[in-house]
C-alpha cells in the first residue's frame, strides 16, 4: 500500500502535543477521527507509534523514527512550495556537511568557505557530531560530505571513500607568562600542565600522547575539553599548553593572545573529506575533491 500523507499530518500533530485531544482541536477534527486515522497509519506501517504514559501519550521507538522522517518530509514539502512560488531559477543547491567534533572549526571553515564564494546560489548546512553518527547519516544519504580528522575507522561496514583535503604540522601554543623563563621546546613541557581534547578517539590527542611518550616527557593533563574554543580560552589564561594545526597560527595568536611554544614536525593534522560513492554527483563535492588524493 502507498503511504497516506494525510495520515502523516495527523500523526505529526499528535506527536507534537502528545495528545489526541489537542491535535484534534488544532486540526478542527474530532478525536475519534484522529484516533481512527492513526490506527490506519499504524496498520500500514506494522508498528505501534504511541503508547500510553500516565494521562498522555509517548512515542514508541518506531514513533521516534517516524517523527524524524516526518520532519524531513514536511521540510522538503515546504521547500518545494517556496521554490515553485519564487521560481525555479531561485532554487539554492544545498551542501549538507557533517563536521567531526574533534576537527578544528577554523580549518573546516577554510575548506568550505571557497564553495560559498564561488557559487552564488549555494546553501551550506553544517552539523557537528561524533564520526560514527555522521557516517551513519552519510550512509543513508542525509549528508553529502563528512569532514574528519581521521579516515573511516576499520571495521565499519560503510562503502565510503577518504579524500585528503589538507595537511598541517602541529604547533604548541601557550600564554606568554607560561612560556617565560622556561626551557626550549619540547623540554618546557616536562611536568607542565597541558590541555587536551576529551575524545579518546581524537587523532590529535592520540598522536600527541604517543609523541610525548616517545620523547620521554611526562606532562600533567590540567584540562580536557569537548570544545576546542573553550580549550584555547583556558590556554589564553595560562592554564596550560595546548596544540593545534600550524596553518591557523595567525588566527589563534591574534584571537587568544598566545604565542607559539614550538612545532612538532613529526606530527600532522590531516583533514579528510569522506564521501559516499552515490554522492559524488554533487557539484560542490566534486569540486572539493577534484584535486584530492583518494585512499
């Protein structure tokens, strides 16, 4: 049977208020009509979408999934109306990008900004999340591209391709008062406070800890941060050394008033553009990966 989109509207109204009575009032229908339409939708889908919770309702797991799809369906419907109302020539091409939360946002901005500059009718939609979640979205084509600080993890059963988009040596930064009268880099890190990303799967964190071990340098981890901007803010106040790609040195020093303590030539920050085979038809993704090295 074909899905009845009128049933989806009724479901959506109930899901928003978690009340058949309230949905009926908003839609100017009787509660019996709403209940009957919901029953038909559940029969079509073969899953219960709501269950009773006290005096109200709550979504089942199937209901949560249905609500996510409804949000997308109705968003596309609104977009269709807008495009046809304004004229086909006004339609903006969308580029949906997932950005792994461990990747410095200034680097993501550098990579994506030329696409907006070169295309006068591009709409950029960015989401920040952990890699596993973003790759799941990419696999079902809800994203066109994922920007990450590491390639696809081994063992993930997803047909995607890694493209190296940028590389940069890692630099160490610190507030001037922390560097003053200290030994040369990297000896200045011995027993010193350092600030690191929290994510144990962060390529930068993993590589840094491995490098420090090889250098036989023991540090004190003074702080761990999900937000790299917050980490830099703490670093600017002298709470610890922190690390970032060298290519954003000028921006970091100007914004946070810190100095470069030293460079680590052995370590690089690599930015990968991960795409699904099907999505290589997107003009912006093709342009972005045109000169990239595929692995």
